[in-house]
C-alpha cells in the first residue's frame, strides 16, 4: 500500500512540510510499513518560493531591489539546481506586508522592484521564470516592472508619480527594445483571480480599497489603468480584448503587463506548483492521498491546494482524505468528492491559541492519522 501526503501550510501554525512530516509520523505510529511519499504544496500565492526551496529543487537568491515605495528592500527568489528556472513572488519585492499600515499609499506604490528581481534572474542565465503574484501593494498596471526592464519609459524620464488631479493621465512610451524575456523559454504566472484590468470588477475597484484607497482614489486609479491600456493598444502591443483577459486585473493590473508585454501564460497557482513538484509522479501507484490545510470550508473547492489534489487523485481513482485544522461546510466538501473528512482538533477542548501552537498541532495531526489508520483505509 502507498500513501501520498500532500498538505498545504496551516497558516500561522505549520509549514506544509511540517504538516506532512507529522502526518507521516502518525501513520507510522499506527504500524504502517508501506510506502509514504511527502509532497508539501502551496496554492501559488505567498509562500511559492519557500515551497520550492523546501522541495530541495532550488537554492535561494537574495537581491537588493526597490520596494513598493521605492525604498531599498532585500527580495528573495529561488533558482533551480540547473540554473534554468527561477521561482519568484512579486510580494517579495512589492508586497503589501512590506509597507507599514500608516504608510500605505496605493497611488504611488510601484512594481519597479519586481522588474529588478526579474532582471537579476535573467542576468544569471535563467530561461524560465515562474511568478506568483499574490499579496501586492500596488495598482500600477505593472508599469513599474516594465520601466525596470527597460520596456517602458515616462516622457519625463522618471518613475510614475501620483496622478495629477488636473490631468487625465501621464503619457508613457514603449522603448524601442525587444522584450528581455525573449531569451527565456517561458514566463509562467500563478494567478487565481479572473478580474479584468479596469471597470467595476477591475483591479482598482475590487482590490485597491484593500490596499488603503478611498473612493476618489479608486476612481483615479481606474482612469490610470484605462489610459495605460489605451496607450498600449495604440502602440500595437495589445488588443482591446486583452484588458478583459481573465487575470489581467490581478496584482493591481500586473497581470495585464505580464500578458501583453511579456507574453506570460496565466495558470491557476495550484496547477503551477503541482506540475513543478512532480505530483503526478508521486501519485503513481498510490492507494490513498491525504491533504489538508488550516481551515477547510466551501472556499476550499475554489482553487485551493486540497481541491487540486482531489482533482488529480480522482483522475487516477485514488481515495482522497481531507485532514485540516478545522473542517466546516462538511456536506459541501463531501459532495465535492472527498472520501473522508477529519478535523485534527475534534474533541480537543483547549483554546484556539493553544491549538495553534506548532507542537500541539503536530501532535493532533499524528493522533488523527493514527486513528484514521486504525479505523481502516
């Protein structure tokens, strides 16, 4: 019998690898002597780089770049052992967590640092960049990134400034240079939102308020994104339809720049991670796969790690167990296809802050896995 353990992190508590190891210990505690394969996973958002580093597939690289407000920050990305692939998170260079609450200013926040990080990887000979774009502090349509890559220039030769209330937008020009990505085989973007660049469901109206924008700023940001799309279309870089491509509005419109200027392929984050982790190979000959996360509910069915694992497992007829810190919406999850559901804290009356302690959570995973095995798979 072969068991595959494919957990996401238990946020604020355990890494995906810690959860997998605790589960393996619980399975062994029950006397199981068969094959156990651990595949720690991520949904492609924040934690993407750490996920690949934990897999042992890459080595970390640190580079000084400009942060969201053009302050110096140290961004970390990963390069594969053969030097051909880089895994990055835009949040490492221009994420919301890099800006203290009292300094957040989505009107000036820039993706410039992301372009610098990408440029660093290209300079090292990387031919494939895998980029996670969750957690941004920005709403610049990716213009900062393009400036750093030398693909876009402002008419006055400086970085984008706050939109002047007396002007509709600032004019930008595309440099007469080829894409720096032309030397790479592919740019893959882990993206789990389908919003267009602009409009009521676009980057500004949906996401900018979460980054501190007030209603007037949201309106101005939407105008800025519309103007950028129009200029891009006039220069033949994009068609009007590109602004409405699913994911164009991701990360403050960064998705649009990645699609149009860099020819990126936008894929669900879990697909990107599972492909790179070799999950299909791990499933070969498996009888059971156990997956889980901090809290499972109806949202789990929408592109989360557990949903991706279930889909792959069902394609091969492999039984799938969901084991999470908390399990809500049980009927929804059963209908979705999970064969068995376990909440590791069931019957534990201790307060949540204690249950969230790493050693407590690990032991509860071990205990639950042992019980599951003794009940019979």
